[in-house]
C-alpha cells in the first residue's frame, strides 16, 4: 500500500465521502457532490488515492449513443484503503497539540 496521501482538507472530504458510501461504488461527480468539491479538485485526489492503493476504479460499460452521455468511472475503497482511510480520518480529527487537552489535576 505504501505511504498515504497528503491529508489536505479536500482529501479528507473525499475520504469522508468514500467511507460514508463504502458499501457501493461512486463516480467522480457523486464524490464531488458529497464532498462539496469541484471536479478539478476531486479527480486529482482520486488519482492519488488510487496510486497509493486505497482505491480501485473501473469504467462503466455503456453505449454512449444509447445513454446520451459518456461512460462514468466508478471508484471504491479497497479493503486496505478503507482501514487506512478510517485511521487517517481519525488522526486528522484528533487534536494535534497537547496543550489543548486538560492536564491531570486541572479543571
């Protein structure tokens, strides 16, 4: 699986969308809508997540003439990616500075 992606706020939003829908595949526009991010932000993140092995993707098998639209690329967290994403999100939401936590004996 290698090292994880840089954990920017947009990356966190994309991971939250994917973890929240881990029971199904999502295509890029759906992920962008769930994460409230534009396609130009979402797709590079998806490529990085796929590059580190957290995602798999596949192209939809349709006839664009019949459907009246281009095929969609669907994404899903891998088993290892789901574990890594949950751990990364937990770390990202944890206070990073020790002085934010009360010390023993303080009220």
